[in-house]
C-alpha cells in the first residue's frame, strides 16, 4: 500500500512538472503578444479611469462576518463575478470560502464585480451621451481540479494520502449597479461541486452554496441584504477531522448619510452552523455605529455590538462589544482600516472581559501588484469540545503579482493562535493550537475564459493536545472555464 502511494505521488509530481512545462512553453509563445497586450490594456485602463488588473490572493477580500480570515484547513478560493481572473484552485475539495460575498468584495480597489469586455477608446462624438452599460449579466462557470493530499484526515498518527478530483459548476444572475455598487443591484448565485477521492471513495461528497445579496438606496438611506447557505464536507482544525456541516449566514445592514461627513450604521446578523455528529451553534446579534470624517482621508467612529451565542450542550452566552473603528486612505495606493475594543461576555452567572480587534492594510505599489496584511482577534464556540470557546488571534500576509497580463503569482502565509477556554463548570479546558501555513500558486490565462493554475501548500498545527496536532503537504492544479 505504501509503495503504491509512493508511486502515485511520483506520478502526480511528474504530471505537475509536465503541466508547468506546458505553461512555461505557452508563456514563451505569447511573450510578444503579451507586451502588446500590456500596452493596450494600460490604455484601456486609463480610458476607464481605474486599474482593472486582477488580484489573486487567498483572502484578497475582507474577512468573514466574524472578522477572521479563513485560515481553516478547508481554505478555498473563489473568483465569483470576476470572469477575467484565472482561478487559483488552492483547495479543490471545497467550492467556496466560508464568508459572505459582500465581505469578499469589500476592500477591492476599483475592480469590477463582473467582467465585461474593456471599453475601447472612442473619438469625441457630436455631444451625445455614451450609452449606459448593460445592467444585467448571466455568468456560467466550471472548474476541474485535482490535488494530491498526504493527510486528508489531518491526523497526527494515522496519516492517509489520496488524490482528490473536484468538478465544479456555477451560475450567477446579476442585475443593477453591480459594478460600482453605489446604487441598486441584486445578485443570485449557485455553485455545486462533486468531490471524488481515488483511494477513499467512501469520503466522496457533494458540496453546494447558494447566495442572494442585494442593495437598495433611498436617497440617503442604503440597505444591504446578504443571505447565504452552504453545505460543505471538509477537514476542520477545531474538530481535527473531516466534517459535514450546514452553514446559514444572514445579515441586513442599514447606512444613513446624516451629512457629507457623518454616517450612521445599523446591522442585524444571524449565523447558524449545524453538524451531523458535532455541536451545532446559533449566533444572533446587532451592530450599531457611526463614522465621522475628521480629515480628508480619515474617518473614525464608535461601534457597539450585542450578540447571543448558543452552542448545543454548552451554556448560553451573551456578549457586548464597545469598539473604535477608523479608515485611512493614505494615498491612492495605500490604505488602512480596522476596529478594536473590549468585549464583555456573560454565561453561567460569570462575566469575562476580552480584547478584540480586526485590522487590515492594503498596498498596491504598481499595476498588477498587491500586498495585504491582516490581523484579528475574536471568540468562537467550539464544535468539537463541549462547554468550550476558543480565542482566535492571527495574522495573514498576501502577495499577488501579475506578469505579462497572462501570468499570476500568489504567495500567502499566515499564523493563528487558538486558546481554548472553559465556559462550563466541568469543562477541562487548556488546549492551545498554533497553526502556520504557506501557500504559493501560479496561474496562466490562455484567454479571458480559460485558465490553468497549479499550487503547493504546507500547513502545520502545533497543539499541546496531540490529538489535534498535524502537518500536511498538498500539491495540485485546476483548469477553469468562465463564460
């Protein structure tokens, strides 16, 4: 058995080498064309008034609703609504990242939500208005990915290797101002994936995600709705094994421009996670805040959060947060945003206080280059350990670079510390995890509709509980089609 796995590993490595050779050969063949494309694209970008270069990263978007980048072992990438971006299929076993689409789009610098052919430069006309761009779009997409994983169950003692094939299809229907998102729009999306294990067919699964999000503006009032359902099977660090889960994330956000410099915000949210064999969680809450522009590039304001968390077989929890938040657009290439404050949590007649924060810095020094640094600290209910929460504190660095308009390089690395705390009287807490990972990937876009990508990932979890410690290597690639 071990010899067979070794032979498959060697064969897979040879296939990856051949694929890399094909990519490099293709790159050489289109080099001259690419230089011309660089110049043309630059002209088009100037005519459109923005840099439309894609940014490929693990979490190029804002963090999940919990202000935490997706650093779990089932990390996945998505280029939903971005038809001109090659797909970096960093984990073919999961179709979508576990975060909202609105949060995914936040923080992207002047990028379009859905690709449309670049508008060519036009000569001055007789003064007639240029016809408005279309307000609706239908996008179809498919991806085929394969990855070799030397520890599919993220086990410390019983390491099982396998080759995983993932076939994904998706459809998006978008209407309204889905480019700038300054006016009304509506998005309906569905994506499904079949995941097939070559050596462990009993682990085959069907993943799917459905999303509805929209925005409606009434003069100074802006309403944003997000509703998302995910059915996923994959490995989770908190559980230390494969797990099937249903995730339901809903939020309604209201923003009112009180004046040119002052805005008021209110948001209600509901996040539900149910498992087949682990502890379900139900979280509900509301946020209230205000922003004031104290300088031309600086906005600051307070934020208050109140929430309720119930994890099955654990005490119910109520928490309140008082935060200060700020955004700073230092230059057109550099920006900072974040919030920090104190959380008060009550359960079983006990009160505890924690420091929480979410910070991000984005830097785009050149066209096609992006660097993002994020940090966060927040509490989550454990799905595996009864009567326990864990405090997640982490940092993530993402570097993305585009070459010759067709080649996309992405390197992501991160660290997270998870400290488990007991919230029940008989809880035997004390588990501490330190998780690190590095994930380089490269993609080549043959056209706007077809791309190929390859990746490698190393990740390791250092835990004082040997049951949850593991290390893992993965290598794979994917071909993506978007129409």
